[in-house]
């Protein structure tokens, strides 16, 4: 008995590979504590912002290919390959809608402040701070705290801001 190439299963696998590459590039390029060039950040943003639509289209294409080629997928290898490819496509379509960058950088949910003379209990005079001044209001965010959270959502003089390090 000769085995024939199953083009339907191969096409499903190729669609899954395309979705994986599309989603993996921004995840690979934007890593905590790794340097990125402006070009890499631009590529990551462009791919990440289009990923939900691209992965949905690839999932729809995979489902259509599997539906139209379902007779060819009844082989001992075609069905499992297409099945795994469709599960991968579904998982990547879900993942593309997640903000996985927040998984790496947990924002500080509630910034709490103290007057400058009271902050000496946990901020040493030689500690670095990130300062923000807007109007008559000033805030200082200790870099040691930002090094863990990377992001603080705050309101300074009635204006929402994001402080990041």
C-alpha cells in the first residue's frame, strides 16, 4: 500500500505555523531586561496590533480547509495533523487577544503616597526616584519599586498618567 501526501493536513499545519510565527515574533522581540531597537519595537507593535485579525482569518481558513477536505482527513495521519493544527490555531487566536506584555510587567494597581518627610521610612536619601511634576502637584516614584512593577497608573493634578521604568 502506498502512502499519499495529504495536502489538506499539510495546509492546515502550514496555516498553524504561519499563525505561530505571527504571534511569536512580537513575544520574542519584546522581552524583559533585553535590549530592543526602535525597529524591533515598531515591528512588534505592528505585528501585535494586527495579530487578532490575522489569527482569526487563519483559524477560519484552517476550518474551511478541514471542512472542504474532510474526506482526505480520514487517514491515520491526516486527521490527527489537521486536528492538532486547528487546536493550535484556536489557541493562537485566543493568545493574540491577550496582553501578554502585562503578564511580564505587572502594573502597580494602587499607588499610595506619603508626604516627603514621611517617606524617609522606606526611601533612602540616595535612592533614585522618577519624578513627575504637573501644575502644583509633584510625585516621586522610587525606582526600586518601579524595577519590579515597571508601570504605575496614577492621576497627577487631575490628569491620568503612566509612569514607567
